[in-house]
C-alpha cells in the first residue's frame, strides 16, 4: 500500500493503478434497484462531494455514470460488511452487499477526497486504484462518559462524524454515575430534577478541593432519539450504560428509598462512592422501570448494566440484605452484585436486549448471554471467552484514553497513567494460544474516554485522536498488518482533514 494514501484504518488490500479520476460539477451517480441499501451511504457521499466541490450528486439510470454503487453477493467480498472500491480514469465503482459495507466504502472515498474547510469548491480528483476491504471485528467502539462532565449534543454529533470517518461503529454512552444522572426518564422525573445536578466539582489542579460551582444537565428524550438516528445514519449504534448496583449516589439523591439511610447529595468528588442500591422488591421494580424505559428508547441490541466497583459495606451492615442473601441462596453478601445483574439481564431479555457488563461480572456467575467488557486486565478476556461469553476488549493498559499521552508536565491535566498512540497500535486482543471457539467470542475492541479531567468538547477530541484512530486500525485491519511508522505517515494526511473539519487532535509527532 502507498504510505502516502491517507487511509486509516489500513484497508485489507490496495492495488494502485495509473491515472486519476477527475470529477466535474454535478457528478452523476447510478444506484442499484435496492435503493434502501445504499440510501444512507448515498446521503453521506452527497454531503462529502458537496462540501468538497460545491456540487451535489445527480441520480441517473445510466450505468456509465461517473459514480456507480453496485450491489453484489456477500461471497464476492472479503467478509461481512466488506466493500470493493474501484477507481479508473472514467468511473468510480463502489460494490457492497450491505448498508454497512456501502457506508464503509464511502468513508474511504471521503479520506481520498481533498481536505477542505468551510470554503469548498476545489477541483476533485481521485487516485486510480482497487481496494478490497472488510473489518476484522464487528465491534469497533468508543466510550464517552457524560456523568462526570456533560458534552452538548453538537459535540457528540461531531464525535460521531469523526468516529464514522475511521469506521468505528459503536458509541458506548456512559449516562449515569455517582456524580450525575444524564438521561431524562419521564416515568422517574426526580432522576433529572435532582440526580442531574451536583453542588460543585473537584477543582482543576487541586483534586481534593471543591470549586464551589454548581454543575449539571441532562439529555432529553427528544435529544436522545435524534442522536441515535444521527448515529445510525452514519453506521454507528449507540449503546447506553446505566451503572448498577454501585455508582448510584446520584440515583439515591433522587430516590433515597432505593438505598440505605437518608438521602445523600449527588457526589461532588471523583472516585468510588460506598453508596449502593438496597435489596428490596421496590428497588427491583425501580430497576425494571429504568431498564424497560431505556430499552424502549435505544434500539441497540446491547444495554450496558455496569456491575463494576461495587462496595459491600452497606450490605454487610444491612439485616435486609443479609436476609436477601439467605432467601436467594447466595454464598455471601459478596454475591449480591451478580444477583442484581441477573435480575436486570432477565428484564432486558424480555425486551429482546442483551446485557453487557464490566469484567467484575465474571466473579458473579452472569447469564451466558451476558457479554463481558474487559477493562481491568487483558487476561480476563481469555477467561470470559473460555467460559462462553462474548467479549469486548478495552483493557486500561492501552485503551483508556483519559490517560496522559506524554509526560504529564507537557500535557493537560489527566487522571494519570500513560497511553500513547503507539501503545494502542501495538495492542493485540487475541492470544496466539486461544482456540478457534474462543477467538470467535471476541466481538471487538473499544477505547474509553472517562471524563473526570475532560471538561469540554475540544479536550475530549484531543484525548481521542490519534489514539482512537490507532484503535480503529487494531479493530479493522488484519492481525500482523500494523506498522507504527506506516500508520504515522498515513495519519499525517488524516490530520490535515481533521484540521479542515475543525476537529481537535494531538499532533502525532509531538
């Protein structure tokens, strides 16, 4: 592959050809009869070309049009959701078998187009080549925490646009935590009336002090539906997370009857609160209401249920919790997180959804259909796969993008750690000793953006790119095909596009 082609992630196969294709104004495009398969891709292609040349696409019945979208059988491609892009001096042909495949091909075309800013209408020429391409993993994700700091909808839309450019296809939306509840649920109005607002936050640069500034907000149901549709049109599924039975101090501020003792305030410090849900039947009905409403709002096949970092002190001191342990036939208080997660998973199953939980759930005998998101140690991925669970890999050693990207004295304040784009690119989620069955359990990989120290959209983008671009390469490209110098060369071309789009990012050579 030509290292100067600014393509990230690296396609499976690229065969250069002589010449270039020049696109004049009012570019004609021929589409297959099954127009619905290509409609989303066609809209994005029209937007990209209009931005670049100032001229929209013009549909035509003529197969000799300058652009041709061609529907083919899946067995003609390199894999599910794959595509073939052929460019010669007279015509561009994009072939795929699915809507996702056409969207992937359009993103490759976008990366080949000239990078333009707010003033378009530049000559459009494309290099002649053939690309045969398909993703390695089906889950290519990015996690965004909006509980600690809230990012407005336009910022999330721009993040989705940039994710789509690099063929990332899952936005894991961490909507709740001790420091705030961010999702409007009309059936439980106090979650946002009370739980969405904290009296202050830790002061920047002085983590043990408060800043004295009230903070809060939430996303309305209308905003959520619009964002889910916006993402879907770009091939991205929005996966919500409602974290239980720990990380619930904001819930208990709103509905203290679900906890132990008097109502706490929404937490004003980072870290892990000791407050947890109680084990009453009322709390179980509350969870049924919450997760039922979430399943109705989000069409994603998975709902993340949390399950991480659950303190047991309140349960240890609770006679009701001890009685529940005995009634449920549990070994000890320590097994209560699993009891909660199984209840929530059963409710989601009735809604046609699967639960997804952090890797602590492995210690709690989760239902076989619960997928495990591995964060503490990459070794847990093999354990989960061996036990028959689907796995999403995001180990903090290389997939936590709230870490510093270089020496702390040279970077904005971060939570700690050090994760460079080279660390991300070197990550291999599947061990060489894994069986074929175990390998098939890996849904994919994800980068996590926790927002304790990410205060605004520009900082969010700076922490994401280029690391999320390196992870896109891990998620998409074949095993063994990753080369740091080649990636850096291609990313420099990509960076010019991000600059033109106004997307913040860390320079790869810094």
